[in-house]
């Protein structure tokens, strides 16, 4: 393995930086759009009178940024060329996501809404790999150009990390199915035309097989958004959804009947490595800003940076960031050399290591940045509290860190082996509570 960043990725980072300076920064600076990023950001983004949903002006600004990125050929970077993408590798995506997050808060990469000038399109790949030709034709074009919105209903009020115990069920009714149940943390459903609803169609609670993925129109009779949950990181688009005898035709099944968890797990490793890279970049931003401030700030006549109490915590964080950087890139590099099935068997423990350690690191780095910056660090006039609030959720979503650690333990202690998958006597869940895409 060559530990140098490939030249084409270095060149692309320069291309992205130029695009940000030319197109994105001016957009952020016009019409007082800075209110979405300065100390007013939580108020400016949140429509508290509409249940805490994102304000329409904020979502319109994100759409315009994505439109410009798409027109410039960046938004679909990770997608295959058949979808107008650049066949971006896992390694390239990890490096890019770290690079963008290390710039700090900005319109170029606002992960509160999972919005970036280099986007993620897991639903398109789900539809490509599991959808019928009719489904691909009906949904993929609108998904890619933003004219169709999609949400995912997996987690339930009583069942989070292990989806195999879900209580939402679908029973056959003639040429279709009747779905009844509830879903939690159904993110983005306020703008969704369709919701990928996972429901048990056969088998027993706890069985991995017997769960089916349905493409459910959000305007279907019996589909109701009950409430939006206000979170640590506002605004919110995380809904509790109920399905009361919702009728769906057979043609709405995505993938094979009873094999819906294969659909749900299709993009989990790619999401986890991207998330790890973003957390690493944000952590490095917090570290860099703290070092600069410690050199600049001079209480009692000398720079803060001369104090070991300031130096040592930042050295520890900087060291872990350096080690994680190498490990994340190595893991992404290995992912590019395997099929999805091979990644699930050979690399899922490494992906989990990267994910939970990076997500924990950024919370520690943001907390330390608040401490180093004192009262201003605690205020919303600096971005560290926002970074902490956003990335704290990553320790729960895409698999809580406990689930990630359990995944690593399953490999380490032989409950999952590198040649044959899981031991028959053990079930290691790998589906997480869902907040975000």
C-alpha cells in the first residue's frame, strides 16, 4: 500500500476548494445567509412554530448549494458514471469528507442535515441493486435530481439497535399487503414522497429472515406523521410515523420478500466509514483552532500554549487523530478492493473500529476546544458547541458505539469468522437506530 494520497485525489481537493471559493462562499455571504452559521444558527434554522422543523429558507439554501454542486459535477462524485457520477472510491470519499469537515462550519458541508457539496446517495444504490426495472425507472431519476424525496422507516418505538424484533407487520391481502405498525426517527419524512418501510411478513421475532422492505407513498391512506421529536441538535426532522392498515401492492416490494435486512444493510459500511472521516475532520478542526487560540491568548502575560495543562490534552487528541487518519484510509482502501459481501465478512470489525473511535474523538475534541476557549468557547459565537451537538448523535446512529464494539468483539472472540460469517448459535445485530439518512 502506498501511504501517499493519490495525485488525482489531491488535484480534486484543489478543484473542490476552488469551487467553494467561487460558488459556495459567495452564496453563504449573500442575503444575510450567515445567520444560518453564526451565533443565530439554531434559531435561524429552526421553525419552532412548525414543530421544530427546518425553516423553509434554510432548506432552500441547502438545495441551491446542492444544485450548484451538481451543476459543477461534484454532488454525484461517489455515484457510478451511469448516474452522472465520477465512480468515487471509498478512499477518495473518506479523504474528501475529512477535508471538508476540517474546514469547520459552512455551507460547503453542513452535516446537521447530512448536506454536502459531495453528496451521499445510498437510496439510489439500493434501488439499482435491489429494484425492479420499473422501480428504477420510476424513482432513480427523481431521487438524483431532487424532485423526489425519500425517507426510511426501520427503527421502532420499542426496538432500536436490533431491527429483527420489529413489531410492524405486513399481511397479504389479494394482490398486495396491509401494513400496520409504528416507526421512530423517521428522518426527512416531512419532505418525503416515499418511505422505505420495513415490516415483518413471515417468521418469528428475532429472525433475520422474514422482514420485507416496502416503498410506501407518504400520502397513502393510513400513513400518518404523529409527531417530531426535538433533539439535542435542532432543527428536527425526526418523526414518529404510524401505519394503520396501509395497503401496498406487490410491485412496491424492494428486493426479495422476506430479505429486507439485506436492503437495509446494503450501505451500512460505506456510511460508517464516511461518518468516521467526517468526525475525524471535525475533530482536527477543533484541535487546530484550539492550538491557534492557545498561541494567541496571553493571560497573566504569557501564551496559554506554554502551560502543560493546555498542551497535553491537545497532544493526546492530535495523536489519536493522526492514528485514526491512517486507519480510516487503510480501511477505505481495503474496501475498494472487495465486494460488499466480502467487506461485510472481512472488514466490518475494522469499519466499526474507525467509526466508534472517530465519533468519540470528535466529542472529546469539541469539549476540549470549549474548555480552551473558555467563556467564548461555551457561547454560540464559536462553533464548538454546534460541532459537539451534531457529532454526539453519531455515537448512536449508524450503530451505537456499543453495537460497534460488539461487532468488533464478535470478530475478536470468534462469533464471526473471516471465512464463514456468523457462528450458527449466535446472532450479532448490525442494524442501528436511525437518525439521518
